């Protein structure tokens, strides 16, 4: 597929840390926003996106509308909104604010382990609303993106019918002695008695209450995981793996491409950031050091090209950007998207 062909509804950007994944995804969003309604969601808990686009971190979980520069004399016909993922607000949106529970609150913190599941909830929510032409996802760095890919499996496993039937059988009490007594009567008394001794009765009550809250909202969670059909659809999604010419990054990219290919077939792109490909053609080094550098860069370009060919994905090269300003870096990359 060429970049000029039909635009997909969802674009997913992944890559190891330090390759410019968030900057590339932000530049893609700004480029598309000139003519399309774009939503950019970052799942990355480091919140790098707020630095790149100047977003206030206090607005996490809420849409931030950003200004979009015109590509010419005419005003842009599109728009750009950004969302810094807030698992807490994602869960509040799904299960309501009245379901207060300390365990759910702890899990819903930025590093509480629910980022990927919250991302599935958000993606499904905004996709279903159909307010945007394109939704771009900036995933967590490194192999954490696999957690995002497998989030739907985790939700399915948690709401497995056999597991659910156990809790239905135990009754509808939300914590307290009554519920714990029924648990003991099922033959897991030793485990719960030990848990109560270690954590206290209040924790066991909070735990059982948390499980009931989640199961009362089971249908909403199960509905949200239907988004995996979109993520794996050739017609609906495109995947961009961002890498660089660093040998270790290239090896990581190769492993991550292999992981992506296990989940889906279709349009995937290997994005090479800080490429010297165009410069190397016209460079005639004079000194030994310069010749050695050119050879090293040339070999790195050949290696990343081989990875692209071996995995049957298209490659997109972005030249080195020398500006230290995140805003200027993004703007230069936006210009590059226009020539692809």
C-alpha cells in the first residue's frame, strides 16, 4: 500500500524507547489534521506527548483541541484533538463514578497495570462515537505494546463464563462477612483465611467488592473488546513500527515486527527515524574517519532495509532533524509526511 491510498480509521504507532515514536505519531496527526478530523491518543504513561504538543498534563483523560496550521493559503479543513490516557477517568466513564473502591482506584493509577485495558476502553468509546475520521494511537514503548495487543485477551479471560459462574454462585453481597463465609464454604477457606490474616478483613472485603463491581459491568467490558476486530482489520487499521539505525534498535524492531505479524496481516510500515539515506548518496567523504562513518551508516541502512523486506512491510524514512525544540522537530516531520 502507498501512503496515497485509502486512509484507515485507526493508525497504531509502536516502537522501543528513544526512537522518536511519540514525535513521529504527533507529526502524523498534525499532517492528517490539515484535511481530516483526527484524534491522537497516547497510551504511553510517560506523557511525552504533552511535551511535544504543549498539552497540560492536568487535562489527562479529557480531549484537548489543538490548532492546526494551514498547508497553504486556505484554512485547514480538518481538526486535531488529543487525549492523554487516564485509566481512572476511563474506568469512571465505563462503570460510573459511584463505584468507589480502593483496589480499583489503585489499579487505575498511571502505573497501576490497567493502562492497556483502559486504552481498549477509550479506543472503543471514541471509535463508536464516530466523531473523527482517524484515530491515532501512541502505544507504550518497547515490548509493552504487546500488552496492549493482548489486552482484549486479558479481559476475555477475566470474564470467562466459568470464572463468572463462581461469583454468581457465591451470591450478590458486596464484601463483608456474608460474602467471605460463602467463599469459605466453597472449599477455598485456607486461602482466604490466610489472606485475611495477612491483609486484614477490610482488604478481603474491598477485593470481593471490586470483583462484583467489575462483574456488574461485564457486558460493557465485553463490548469494548470488540475493538480488536478493528485493530486486526486490513480495511480499518494500519500499523507503524518506529525504529532507528542503531543496531540494537534494529534488532528490537525485527522482534516487534514478528510479534505484530502474529496478530495480524495487512498494512504495516517500518518507520526509520533519523535516516541518512538521502545524504549518503551525495556524500563523498575525504578523511578516513568520514569514510568509516559513511560505511557504518550505509550498512545500517542496508540492515534495516533487509528487516523490512524479510517481514514484507513497507519502509518509510525520515531524515535527521537537528533542532532541539520538540515543536520544531514535529513541524519538520510534518513536512516530511507531505512528500511520502
